[in-house]
């Protein structure tokens, strides 16, 4: 026979009621029967006095009850996602690097600015650290830039110019101890911004999304990610580990099948590269 499950709150409430009844029984049994009328009159008087005081201050009592219910409701709600500001992201990112032996760093990039701006110089000299970066193809970026900049040429807005930044970074030699490989995707606009940090035993993830703005008020790229902060997943719970696994699977899909590096470019882009 299978018994229905009972919540923790029900068990605690039942225990409280049982203890209350036990206390009343002990109080009654602790005096002789001939004293019961006197004691009952005393308890009844105290009860009346207490109820009178209660009703005299009913609005205070009602306000206190409402506050108690509100606090209880908030306390019982599921915890909100661990959303970090840009400053909090930087601090948490550094703390993990300082306290954990990070072996792999996977970066969902656009121009690589997501993590590059927050990496300490010493991170680049961690022996055995493997860094993999997904950046947008500067050729696909240039095509979008030209269309967008033509559309806004009479609006006196700052033009969109990121293709050259990505291109120059691709040609800059990597001279640091840690190993780094950058691959470029051209099948999509920038969507995910984030980083996955892996030690031998644990995995952490920071993730957010780029906002698309058709006509950015501040000009520049249509894809805005600055100051959006990050959702932090520390992998301490199964649901977080599953989310990190799903995020990493998307990175691996793009890395293996939907991206290329500067040495093995897509054939249709060959004319864009210098000989």
C-alpha cells in the first residue's frame, strides 16, 4: 500500500498542534480536580482581558498579520536566478579563477569582449589553461555593417564598426602561456554571450543574451550586450548542472560543425582574405 506524501509544512503544523494540546493537558492534570473551577475562572478572565486588548488594537494586529503573511510568502518563494551586475560578474569571475584550478575556458563571443575585458593579465599565463573562443565572422559582420550604416547615414548616429576590430584581433599573434583558439560563426547574428569555466571536478557558467536594436539610440552595432550583467550557474544543484550541460552542448555544436578558423576559412570567403 502506497501512502500519500506529506509536506514538511504539514508535519511541522501537526507537531505544533500536538505540543499545544499536550501543554494544556499537563496544565490541567498538574492541579487537583477541586481546583479546576477556580483555575478555569482565572483562565477565562485572562482570556477575556486578552481578547479585549486584542480588539482594542485590532488595526495594529491586522497590520502585523498582513506583514507576517507577506514575509512568509516572500521567504517561501523559490530563490530568484543568481543575476549579477557587470561589477559582480567581474568579481565572481576573478574569484573562481583565484580559488579553482581552471583548465578550460569556453567563451561565447561577438568580438571576444565578453570576457576579455574582465580577464586579468595573469590569467593569460596559466600553464595548461585551454581557451576556446567563438567570435562572429568579421565578413558577415561587415556585410551587416554596410547595410545598416547606409540606412542611418542621414541620422547623425555613430556608425557600426566592429568588423575591423574582429579582423585585427584574428591577425594578432597569441604570445601567452595559456593555449587559445578562436573560431568564427557566420550562420547567425550574435545571440548568446557567456563563458563556461571548467576545472577537473566542477563547472561554472555565466550566460546572458545580446539585445537587438534596429536603430540604436547611441549608434554603433545593433547588438548590445554591455552592462547587461550575467546569470550565474555554479552547478551546486542538479537543475543548474543540466543547464550548464545544455549550454556547453550548444558551444560544442557550433565549435565542431558551424564555425571555422582563420586558417581554414569558408571557400566563399576566400576573396576577402589577403593572399
